[in-house]
């Protein structure tokens, strides 16, 4: 092998390897999209934007957050009979990771009909109270601001320790009410170290319904 051939080999080989990795990554995403259409679209929509208030919109959520929730469903640390059966049908964590990447790349859309009423009685909720809870004006009662972790617009984020806080806006009121009540009842326990459970314990039904309605009224977030 002469010097020119050696130089060409050294230069091109890493590019070929990189190209192969990119192609494999694209295949995984394409496969995830195809399977998402089959297994996820009924509840979460093909692109992760749910049209049903019972199920969350997962489009544009942090990739690591989505993956953690999928693994938690699989290992039983977050309970959902529907999700448990879905995630256990996947052969490996690599497939779950491909799903997390696919949905994290989807564009967030505003929820189709933000709910500003609560429960079956169509009782008007107190959006003023919801705003106060969300922004921390109820700290005197021991209830910290949602904005402290989830951002001033509920857009979510990551703190300096790497803890991931999910986006709250463009999520249905009904779904957020359900999750807060599950935390309060100690039936959702994957919030290490029990941060959400401790907060929800200090909230009554009116608090939960009001803050969930306020969050649903915040509108669109740009991804």
C-alpha cells in the first residue's frame, strides 16, 4: 500500500463508519415511526400529540424523560396496565430508546380543546387560585411553585444536577388532574425522591383541579 492509498484509507474509513451509524440511526427512527403508528397512535397520536384528554401528549418531551417513563412502565415502578403491556412487547431497551428519540423530535401542537371546567358537574374551576398555585403565591401553605421546576411557562427543563422536569403546558387538564391525584394517593411513585408525592399531599381536590385547569389554559409552547 503506497502513501497516497494509506492516506485515503485513513481519511475515508471513519467517514464510512459514521455514515453507517447515521444510516442505522435513521433506520431505527423510521422503524419507531412505523411501530408508533401501530401501537401508540390510538392513544397518543402518530406524532405524539394526543387528541384524547385521558392520555398525555408526548411530542417534544425530553428524550431522556420519555425513556425513563418507558423503562419505569416496563419494570413496574410506574403502574399502567395499558402501558405495561405495550412496553413489554419490545425486545430491548434500544427499541424503547428509538421511540423516545422519535417522539422527542416531534413538533408540539396546542391541545385541541383546553378544558377550563372540572369534573362531571361542569363546575367552573378557580383559575385565579390555579395561577397562584402555579406561580408560588401559596408558598405560605407549604406548596412550592410549579415554576420552580417546570419553568415560568410550564415548558419543563433540566436543573444543574441533571434532574429532568417534564413540560406541563399543552397537556390536558384531565390528564394532569389524574397524575396529581395518583401522586397524592401514593399510586404513582416514580418521582424520586418523592417530590411530587409530597407536594400533592398538601393539595386538596380544588387545588389540583384549579392548577391543572390553569396549566391547560396557558396555550402553545414552541419546541
